[in-house]
């Protein structure tokens, strides 16, 4: 499952690493959008397979941030 940016913004934090087990509703990181920090929620339990962004990256709406399997 691909976790995508809901809106354009800047990555402020990444709270997981590749290989980490995550649960539904865990915060995977934080994105700053429209001058507000928004958590990046995990929609389902799984394992982090890929992280496509780094702290400080600017992202577009719909851009893949993290892949969970």
C-alpha cells in the first residue's frame, strides 16, 4: 500500500525506518502544509517496505511518501 501526500508541503519528520512493523493509526511522520503540521497516519498494520522522501523534502499532492506491505 502506498501512503501518498494529501496536499503539497514539506516533510518535517519521518518516524519509521525500512523494516519497521507499524500498526493502523501510527504516525509515520509529519508534513507541514498550509503553515500547519499534519501527521502522516498509517491506514493499516504492516511493515515499512520503502521510504521515498527525506526530512526537508518538498512534496506534491499525490506523491508517494512511504510504501507499507
